[in-house]
C-alpha cells in the first residue's frame, strides 16, 4: 500500500509540474529551447514552480521504487494524464465534459484492473549483470534517439507527439536507473550509493530528460505531447522489469484480463488526449 500511495502522489506531482511548466512555456515565443528561451523560462515564476513540483514527484517516485517492483509502480504513473486534464481545466479556466470524466474514471479503473491481473512481484536490480545493463541501455537510448530525430525533422503537430514519446521513454529509463541507485543504497548504504555507476548516470539522465520534456512542451500542444509522454514510461518499465530485473507477472488465463485492461487504458488515454479541454488550453494557431 505504501508503494502504491507513493506512486500515486508521484503521478499527481508530475501532472501538476507539466501543466505549470506548459503555462509558463506558452508565454515564450518560438519552439526551440535555446539559452535565451531558457533564461526567459527561469524568470517565469509559474514555470519555476512547475520544475519544483516535478522534482518533488521524482523524489516520491524514488521512494516508491525503494519499496516495490518497477512493473507495479510505472503503470500507476499513467494516471498522470487524467490528473493533467483536471489541473489543466483549473489553470486554463475550462470545464471538463461528461466524456472527460468518463475517460478519467475509466483510466483509473483500467489501471487498477491491470495491476490486479498482473500482480507484479519479485525481481532484484542488484542481480543484473554488467552485460545486461549495457544491452538494455543501448536499446533504450537508441529508441529515444530515433524518436527525437523524427520529432525534430517533422514540422507538423506530429513533432510534439514524437518528442513526447521520446521524453516518456527517457523518463522510464530514468526510473530504471533510479531503481539501480536505490538497490545500491539498500545493499551498501551511502558508500554503495557513491560506488554505483547508476548514480552518476542519473546526473546525466536528469538534465537530458529535462531538455527532452521542455522541447516536447514547446513543440506543440499538451494534447499532442502528453499521450506519448505518459504511455511510453510504463512500457520501458515493463520491458526492463521482466527482461532484465527478473520481475514476474501472472500469465495463463490472466493474460486475457490483462489485455482487456490494457485496451481500456489505451482507449481512455486516447479519449483524454483528444479532450477539447486540452485542445483549447492553448489558443495559439497550430498546423493542421
């Protein structure tokens, strides 16, 4: 229960941080994140508040990873999209329709059903070999790079979708590194923390994720970036948890229920992502 509570709080903090940062970023002109734009963002109190709130979510997520398997924690983060919708309504002074509420409730039910069917457990990041870490990192970074290049080369609203997916994959990868850090801390205490290479990788992954997120938020509307940002995260966690960390989920007849829950989750995500509330939160004209 503690793991679930921490993960839910982390999702709420991430959603609040994304909306606040978008509220600040929309006041800046242009879609490229350069030094001048970053200076302008730092002078925007709303944007700074969004960064602080998102960092709080990162701490909460680390605490959750220290108490439970990554396959349990990251799917809960999908609920971030529903929270984003509600908060966007408050910040941008719009109202949720019946469809939005139905999709939000459906998402919560689908996440709960998926976790019940999966019943994730086991696994230990301390038992992962150096070769497994190397291969996993190489595959993940390559996927992020492909999405990033596609997003920068696309001049339509698809750009924000590609960049949002790249940021989502990267945040999932950051959670993987965070799991390695917490495992090192648990095994060796503070000395083990400084001996783990994942600790220093986090120092690089953190700013890189920050850059990807800001690039995605400035590339287009939140409605375009948020689905990939949210859904790619648990996919990375699922792959790493099952294939690398040795975590397990229920199979057999439970697979049917897992597919139903995953389908409901995807459908509710698409429904929420296409909400008129998110389309209207940024009145600036967008390419078709």
